[in-house]
């Protein structure tokens, strides 16, 4: 892996993959790095996954990142973007939780 990471897109289907790469990326991510994790949707007929949008992100959060965006890639895959907590601007609007 590169000495410094400014962008990463990880495709994972197992929790252990997410946990393992999260620690590596946290060490190498520079500044406001773009970190995306793609994972199979629960409705996918082609792929199985042992985590989902709401569970399985403890390690990446523990190393200082949080979710800022969720997107659908196609009928099988979704992705979450993570950003270092110190770069997340908190909204003053109480109905919104975060903004980039």
C-alpha cells in the first residue's frame, strides 16, 4: 500500500475485511482523505454480507472517522463515505445531523 492515502474505495463482504483495512487506512490517510466502503445490499441476490449500513463500523469509528454519505451503486451494492471527525462540519440546523 502507498505511504499516504488521499482516496480509497474498498469493496468488502466480510466484517473482518472492514476491520482489518480500517486500521491500515486510518494510519495512512492524509488530511481530509476520501474513504469509501462498498458492501452488498441486504436485498442482493448475488452477494452475501455479514454487516450492513447500520452495523459493522465500530473499528473505523474508533480510529477517528464517521459516516458522512451513503449512496446506492447499483441493485447489488451500496457504499458509505467516511471522513475524519475533525473535518466534519456540524450543522446548526437541529433537523440535520451532519453536512460536508
